[in-house]
C-alpha cells in the first residue's frame, strides 16, 4: 500500500497560526484530517514606512479567520492566545491540547518574535524598514520566542509523546537566514539557527521513538509584508526565483507531517 498524507486521528499544534504560513498550515493539516490547536498572539506593531499596513493588521488579528477556514474544510480546531516569550506557556499549550483534543502528534514551530536589528550604524534596511541596533532587548525578544520557546515546545512534545507510547510523531520548525547569517535581521537569523540546531538534535534523539524532525526554509513568502520594493529585489536576485504563497509552504509541511514524509528527518528543506 502506498503511503498517504491522511492525518485522521492525529493532533497538531501550530504556533503563530493567526495568519500567514501558520494559518495556511493549520488549514492544510485540518484538510488532511488532523485536529489542530492554533496558538497565536495579537501584536500591536508601530507603523513602519517600509512595511505594508496589511502585515501590521495580520499580526494584530485574532484567530477568527483561521478558525472559520479550518471549520470550512471540516476540521476540529481550538484557538489559544498565548505569549511564547513566557517559558510556562509551552507546557500550558500541551495541557490544553491533551485535555481538549488528545496527545499531540505534530508540532509546527512557526511563531516568531521577528524584529529587524543590525550591527550597522543605520536606521533603515535595504527595503526601507526601520532598523534598531543589536541590544539585550532585541536579543531577548527574538531568542525568547524563536529559540527558547521552540526548544521547550520540542521538549514537551517529546516527553508527552513518548510517555503516551504513540510510536509516531512529527516536529517541523520554520527557519530563515543561513550559514552566512542574516544581515539586517541578525538576531532573527541567529535565533532561527538555534532552532534548527535543536530540531536536528531532536531528529537524532527521537528517531527510536518513531518521531521525525525537520526544518523548512521557505522562500520569500507573501504573508502581508512583501512590498513592491521586496518584489523588485526578488526579481533582481538570481538566487530568489519568485515570491511564494503561504499555502505553497503549507503543502510541504503537510507532506512532512504525513506518512509520505516518514523517511525525511534531520533535514533543512530549502524551498525556492
């Protein structure tokens, strides 16, 4: 029998899922049959001349739209607003998921404490977005969500999944930047690098328990932040083929979450 991506009976926890890739992933997993806990946090970003207002509105929104989209495809969904910068939140999310949906089989680390910081003495980046200098504040804001929360979520997932003797599990973390760092988003790139390292370690340590772990590196994806300047930069860069849609990235995540992706583990899946 050929493997499928039928996730009926599975439970997924997707962070940062009120918009963008997280929301698209919640819908895609639900369409495949999984019950989904949608974790999100409404953010009140200050206006920025380099960032479209659409992105600010997306980040400020609640989970109403994604809940409606999940239910429209016949899925079970539970929205939970929670600040992943609080180290007590990962365990709390798993407690809620287990109580309302069941043991979590699929963890998607998508949430980010994104901000743009730099070592350069400049106030705007190449796309006209506001930059700030690297500081303890910018480090903490980024690493608390992208690195520490990701590590704690993986730890909770591993402990509970193994204790429940599921014998099957998926960890999928979203990343960005690369081995050469992430100029003008330096703490973001560094925190994502830490998350990748945690995810690769999980792939090796959890393989005996039937758990795979991979990182997905999307291309430039239009989650509302892609301005005309960004599109022009993508067009001019031979390494960036085009701007992707969130649903395209969600399709890859869903593949990794299903039986078809059972031999894929310990990889950073670079999308173009």
